[in-house]
C-alpha cells in the first residue's frame, strides 16, 4: 500500500455551542481519491477547511505527508505554529471552491501564475511555462489572455483547477466543484478531475455527483452529524450501505 498522505485523527470542531465535527478519523493514501458525501450541514466543508487550516481544530490532529498541520508536537503537547509556517504548509494543499474564486482583475494566465510567483518565489518565466502547460491540460490553452468574466462557469472552474495544480500540491481538496454550474457544464469539469485521478493526484472531493464518485473514488466516505458514519470502496458504500443513515441519504440523492 502507498504511504499515508492525509491523516485526520479524532478531530473535533465547534462554532460556539454548535458541534460540527465530533471525532472525525480519515486516512487518504498517496495517489488515492476520496469522495466525501453527506447531507447539507453535516460538516463536509468544515472538514476540508480544517485540513487546510482555514479553521483551527478544537481537539485531535491532522497531518499531511507526515507533517502536523497548524501545530508542532513537543512531548505530548501541541503548540500552534506561527502564521508564516501555516502559510508555508498551505502551499502544499490545493483548494478548489464551489464558486471558483478566481481573481477577477487578472487574466486566466496570471491567475495560474500568481501563487507560484508570490508564494513559492518561482521565476515568472518558469511559472508562465508551467501555467501554459496546465491550461493546455484543462483544455484552455486558447483562453490564457482572457479575463474570468469572459468565461463560462465550467471554464472558470477549469482555470481554478489549473491554478490549484500550479503549486504542485500534495493533496487537492474540492468543495462541491460542480454545484454552481449549469448542468451542461458539469461534464467538462468532471472530465478534468477524472484525468487527474488517472494520473495519481491525491484528492478529497466533496460532491453530490454519485455516479462520478462511483467512477473515480477509491474510497467513499459518508459524513453525517459530524462523524464518519461509513466508509469503504464505492461498491460497498453506494451499493450495499450498512447503515440506515447512509441508505436514507442515498435514497434522496440517487
Ligand atoms: P456542509 O458543507 O456539510 O453542508 P458545513 O461544514 O458547511 O456543512 O457546516 C456545518 C455546520 O456548521 C452548519 O450548521 C453551519 O451553519 C455551521 N458553520 C460552518 N461554518 C461556520 C462558522 N464559521 N461559524 C458558525 N457556524 C458555522
Ligand atoms: Mg459545504
């Protein structure tokens, strides 16, 4: 088996009195795709956000490629990292949002070039060459000079994927990448993600596209009420769920 890339252990996260994550364990191996399913409000986005340290955990820990996220360990205590160490850790994690979040004032090419130059201090010429290669990979070589507003939602999301890949992340997190798209544009984005899956990109994908999850995921994780209710290969979780809550959820989305 390949090495563990993402390890989430006993993670709790509350907002005030609201307990959103209540002891989540999740292991993702290098090169594997995990589809994260669950009803609205079950904590899926929060789980992605704590992995990226956009939110701090209250209890438990997360590591990526063996490195604790947001903390260092000394003896049996955890100490918070400084902001600049957290920013460095974030450069190893790609995030693709539901609503793309491209920089509206930058061209498509500059959207992809920005992080490698600003955060990784790559020479611009090298970053441009990488960006051109990535834009070709997502089928948008001819849009390098366009601005986000000139693109369809599907094209904007493909730029967002190219941008996330430009930092050569150890893991790529997707939060409902096709939920904001018109139905006819969903396929082109899923095709790009399938291509990444085939080439061994480690990914965690929150999605309601069950057919897509069945096709690309190595592991399907069903989250409900802030805990992992069920996880396993797609054939097991989607076709023969063992838990009533999983069955009830699937009967609504299938
Ligand atoms: P999902 O992505 O599965 O729909 P979320 O992780 O977005 O669920 O949210 C889980 C719960 O946490 C929801 O009840 C939501 O309102 C709440 N929540 C999420 N983020 C915050 C926040 N920053 N402050 C307060 N409550 C939040
Ligand atoms: Mg969400």
